[in-house]
């Protein structure tokens, strides 16, 4: 499935936050949103999955206006891992993952044998089968994130919206989760802070600055020393890593004079 965002604008209390956002993610593509704090990354994602209502613009999935669909219909097409998932009550891990099957069920429908197998498989693929009966709120940050990934996997959508899914996780969990998402070969739009992770995993990147798209392209095209200095106001040394053949970025203190 292809995701398209056209002419998206959003404002808080008449204060413009996003202006004229155009972006697209082709089928099977892994696209990142990067930019300084407050540039609008999470706001774009929240407008796409309708946690916020845009002032203008449209979001399309394979040419169909997502805003014309019910929330349940949209949830069959797009799975979301938000930056924070606050639950009013504690649930067992398997119950959280089972919520991914909700778009396919009526209000009082019980899990079918097929649902149970999908849930079991999602737990297994994230390596958390042994956690199925544990309480979600008692888990570590990394464990919770894997549970939320299992939930969206059980949802069986072809598009994933990820809002900084590796935020506050140690490096092992970061690599595990992004490796897993990359292997799914679905359409992914992800907001991410870490430029090195963006360079390592993203096929293309949109850079945001002050609520607008500053530039877009492959990591090699947009993660240049000049653009990083312009957008983030910092010096950086950008090179191709000899092992990964991907860009690696080293940020330099202002006190260092670059020759």
C-alpha cells in the first residue's frame, strides 16, 4: 500500500504548527521523519492517524481518502505505535496484543482460533511468549515496546506509523526493534531522533524545520554536513562506515575547529 499526505496543515489555537506538508511512502518503503524538537514530526503522524484533526489537507492510502473511513476501517489499513501509550488499567501482555485484532471484530465477538494463533505468532516473533501472562505495567520500557510492536503485528496492516519507537531504549532493543520492522517489508513511516539510526534503516528521509518540509531524499542526499548544520545548528562529520556501507555521523563540539 502507498501512503500519501497532501497539503496537510495544522494549528493549535490559531498558531500554525504544520504548513503545506506533502510526503509519500511507496509500497514496502521505510521512510523517516527527522528534525529538531518542535519541528512537527509527531504532529504529522498524529494528523495521519487522526489523534489530531488537520486544518487542511488529505491523507490517502492507495488513492483512498483515509479521512472518509471509519476508525475501524482505517485500523485495518494502518497500524500505529505511538510515542506514549497510556493505559487507564493494567492488562496482561496477551490481552494487549489481542487488542490488535479489534478492527476485525464486533463489539462482543470472542477471539477465534485464528485470532489466537495470530496473537501467539506475534508474541513469538517478538520473543515475548513467556511474558504473555505478565502485567503490562510491570514491564521495563524495552519490554513494553516489544509488546506494542506485537500488538501492531497482530493487527496485520500493510502500513505502519511509528512515533520514535526506540526512544529511551538501550541500543540492543533499538537494533532489535528496527531490524524486526525492516524485515516485515511493509510500508513504514517513522519519526526518529537518532540520525545514525535513520541513516542505517531508512530508504528515504524527510527533514522538518519549523513545521515545514525542509528537504527530502535518500540518507546520502540529505544527511550532509551542510544540511545538518543548517537544520540542527551543529557541526558534524559525515562518512560512509566501512562495515555497513551506510552513513555514520559524528557530532562535533563547537569548540573544535573543522579544517
